[in-house]
């Protein structure tokens, strides 16, 4: 739910891309679209993972697993960082500010000659 400014989205994808490659993930596709960049990888054990930037800069990690056996899933032990109303009709938008990730382009001072 962190606000990732348009100026920082490429950096976020770059950091994730380098980590995934270093971890041995195989890049299957990259979308370099200015408004909706994305990277898609496949792990050594068959998981398909993606990082996409969607409407209004909403960042999503998605994971598709290879075939697995059915098993019980424990309840989360951590509290959600955003209020999620099950009755809401709108997609929640990022609302947590980060001094780095939410920052815009630095101001450039004009010089006088």
C-alpha cells in the first residue's frame, strides 16, 4: 500500500529484477510500458511470479504455483497494513508515504548566466 511515485517505479522494478535474476529466476517477459511496467519470471521450482504496476500506480506481486497437494493454510499472524472493507466497491489505492519510494523527481535549480 506504499505510494510509489511515477519517477520511482522503474527503480522498483530494477531492484526486483536484479534480485530475482541473482536468485536464479528466469525472466520470461518484461513490459516497459511507461504507465504500466511489469516483469514476469519463473523460479527453478516452477512458480511464476510477476510484479506489475496497474491503475494509479497500484503495485502488485502475483504468484502462480505449480500443481500442489491440498493442505490447510494457517491464519495470518500479522495485521494488514491497510483497511480492507469486504463490502467496498472501490479498489483501495496506495496511501502509505515513503520518503524514498513516494518521492517525485528532484527539483532542478535554474542557473543564471
